[in-house]
C-alpha cells in the first residue's frame, strides 16, 4: 500500500494570516479616508489584486503593488512620496508579522508524523512562506513546502506528479473551499475543509459542495475521526 | 547506478534575462536624470535591492518595489503619482517580455532527455518563472521547476533531499558562479559555469574558483565532452 500524502494549506490553516491583511487594509483605508469610503477603498484594492493576479500571482509583494496602484487611482495620481512610503511600510510590516499557530496544529502534526507524508501546499510569496514555515517551528514535520503560483486543478496535478502520489492517496486540508477543496475533488483527491473565521473575498464561493470525498471539520482534532 | 540529475539555472542560462533588466533600469535612469547620474541611480537601486533581499527575495516584484523606494530616495520624496505609475509599468513590462532561448538549449535538452533527470533550479518570482518556462516551450523536458527563495548551500541541500538525489549525482549548470556553482561545490555536487555576456552586480565574485568538480564552458554543446 502506498503511503498517503496529507497536504496542509498554510495561511489560516496552520497559522493566522487574514487578520494581518485586514489590519493592513485598515491602515491603508485610514490613509485615504478623505478620498473614499472604507468599502470603496477595499473594493478598489480587490479590483487591482484580481486584475494583477495573472502577472503578479499571490502574496504580500503583489498586495503592496496593488495597494500602490489603488492609491494612485483613489487620489487621481495626486499623491506624494511620503504616503507611498507609508504604503511600502505597510507591506514590509506584513512580511515581519509573528507566526501564531492555530489551535491543535502541533498536536495534530505530531500524531500524523511518520504515518503519512506531510506537505505544506500554499500560495503566496516564496520567501515569505519559507520564512513563516521556519518561524513556525513546524518545518521538521514536513517532507517539503510547496509554494504554488496558483491552486488550480492543473497545479495540483503537477504537484502530485512531482510527489509521485496518486490522487486517491492525496488528502488536502485547508480553509479555502475554492483553492484547497474544489480543485482537489476535481482531480480525484480528498478535500477537507476547516473554516477560518474570516475569508478573503477572492476565495469565497457561492454554492455548497456535495461530494463523497469532501469533509468539513471545525477543529483539526476531528481529522482523526475521518482518517 | 542512480540516475544523475542535471539542474539548469533559467535566467541567462536557458533564456535571455539580464538585458531586459538593463533596459528597465535605463528607463528608470531616464525618469530621474535630473536628480543623479546614471551610475548613482543604478547604485541606489542595487542598495535597495540588496537591503530588501531578506524580506522580498528575488524577482521582478521585489525589483519594482526597490525601484519605487529608490525613486523616493532620489527625489527626497518629492515625486508625484504619475511617475510612480511609470515605475510600476516598467515592472509590469518586464513581466511580459518574450522568452528568447539561448543558443543550443533545445538541442542540448533533446540530447539529455531520458538519460538524466532534468530540473530547472532558479530564483525569482514564482509566477513569472512558471510563465517563462511555459512560454519557452521547454516544459516537457523537465521533471520539475524548482523556484528557490535563495541559492545557498542549505537551499541546494533541501532541494536534493526532495529530489532524493545524492550530491555526487547532482550537476548544476548556470551563469552565476556565486549562485549556481559555489554552493553546489560546497555540498559535494558538480558545478558547471556557462558565462553570460553580462552579469548582475550582486552575482559577481572577485576570486577564481579552483575545484575538481568545477568546469567552465562557453557553449552548451561542450557539455557532452564533460558528461
């Protein structure tokens, strides 16, 4: 029997992430509160992020550049260097946030260690995700960290080829139905959803998933009832 | 006998890259020619790039953010949004450059195919390097593309662990003595240098390498005399 592979998403699955982005966006909104409402500003950032995805991909550097473009749009280019510097600083600050593990992560990995091939499968900035894995102290539990430029069906298929893992032996755990569950179900793997209390707008889907290989848990410890 | 792995650096080893950066920097220098000499401007960019490496890593998004910081410094923050937009555009333009293969790349890979496990081992932006590999048409030759956050001894060791490859069975080919050759020699692999006509300042070293596992070639076809 082949050893099964369990892949964990990182941000908001192993450690907190989205609240840092929310905090960063709140700081940005404050800088431009004379130009638009908070809701309009957030929508402007999201528009730039989504438009830039094909070129920039995911991660904090892309987010920073999208914030800068948003600032240009919001101010009709009437912006000075000091404010641009503040935006760059918001991005740099994000890249230095402490890594705070989610509940039961260490215990779960400790229990799975040796029984499964454990992998981190995440989007985002390469350097930043490696830094966070290092700072998390979780590195030794994982066979490797796979920073993916996207999480489409094809991206998962390529990763499984490299891991020499059959889809039926692959279990993906993450907080995004769109990125961590749906594509994995599509290629014949098992998708386990563990919701985080807040989700990036871009990752939201507006339908329910019904699939025999889909499970949703509210706490990592429930994993052992499924496996 | 284990199958040997040959890893190729990508930028300026498989395809042209540095001239695009030179062109981008020339455009940047033109924007700020009233503020400093070309040499001073280039040095300012380099300073920001190197200072930002620990946070940003390598690649075009990091380069763009470093250009923006350089612009703030050069103008003492007296810069308007229109110029910032031009800098962002320089970066986006770089992300869409055509991929032009270097001489004999396809023929060499065709000849090596099946005899060695072939890998791309490169720094830079994840999304961008995947895009370039796709656009190059070289994808099918490679077992996988490894976008590395850095190319230190440790980064190579980790990669070899994942590839389940012994250092003695690992051959790295690239245009940077600092990134493609030295660390590989350090960990017991074979480093083959194929110089490109121009080298990024950061990648330059000021000593000669003498090592039994080190070879320098001027054309990829010379590879077959070594292997």
